[in-house]
C-alpha cells in the first residue's frame, strides 16, 4: 500500500461524508438549524486538543510525534498569549456570522455531540489495538482531525458564505487551507512506517479511515429532520 493508495482511501471517505444528507444539503439549511449545527460543531473543535494529546502519547516515532506537536502548537500560535487561539477565532467567526455572543457562550453540547467527542477518543484506543498501531494512529489523526475536517468545512462553505465571506473569515477560511496541509504532513509520516510486504497494511489504514468516517457521520445525524433532537426542537 503506497501513500497514493492511502490518500485514495481518504478521498473516498471525504466524498462519502460530503454526500451525507446534512452536508449535501448544507447550503439550504435554515438559519436556526445551521446555527445549531455550528454551535455543536464548536464543541467538537474544543476536543481537538485532548484528541491530539492522546495521539502524541500513542506514537512511538519521534518524527511523527514532532509533526503532531507542531500541528497542536499551531492551535495556540503565540506562546506569549498575545495572539488569539484558534478556538477564540472560531467564536469570532460565529459572532461575525450573526450569532449572539452570549448564545454562543451559553450553548451546551447535546447528548449526540458528547457521544461524538467520546467516539473521537475511542478512535485512538481502537488504533492502539491495531497490529500496525503506529500506522493506525497516524491514519486516525490524519483522517479524523485533518482530512475529514477539511471535507466538512468545504461542504459547509457555501452556507457559511451566505453570512461571512471566506476572505473575512479568521477561522473557517484558514482551516480550509491548513487542514489539508496537515493531512499531507501526517500522510508523509504514515508512509514512512509502511512495510509494503505486510499484508495487514491495507486493512489497518482502511479500518481506521472507516471508523473515522462513521464517527463523523454519527455527529451529523442529529441534524436530520427526523432525528429526535430536531423533532423536539431546541
């Protein structure tokens, strides 16, 4: 299995996520549903840091750990605290899109969102149980936290741009670019671990990608019209 074949596996997962009902119809989501989605998605973003900390602890390769540390440090770009973190920039974009700041700050995760965050940690534990744990952990980080996130934001972009131009965005716009860059850096490290004569390589990566895709799809199911959360109202 080559880097190109791994990337093809990721691309299939990204296409499957983008074609899911909620993301496929994102451009037509009413304001209340779209705002609810963004508020819940913020909590998934807040879990990015502990997810990456778990990934770093799980890796054995010094090079892979270095890349993941660098990715994590980019979330907090100024050690002196003078520049806002990516989490702060996310709130700034939400407010710029018309959400009331107090509503953003007082929002709480739904049960489905909490389950989604728990599922992201479970992805790392599952990767640790893989026969090729190093490759599985790297594939999990690259897929769940980078490639599929870029696919999510690309699918949401037309709806976001109804309220906020990408050139004016301080969070969503930049993440469309640098998440794909992070994926490529992680993929490079993943391919370094490959033993092309090991028959378990394709399965280890594919299994990790499919688990990541399932976790993402489960998160978005709560925003379908027939979901219990939507039928109860918010």
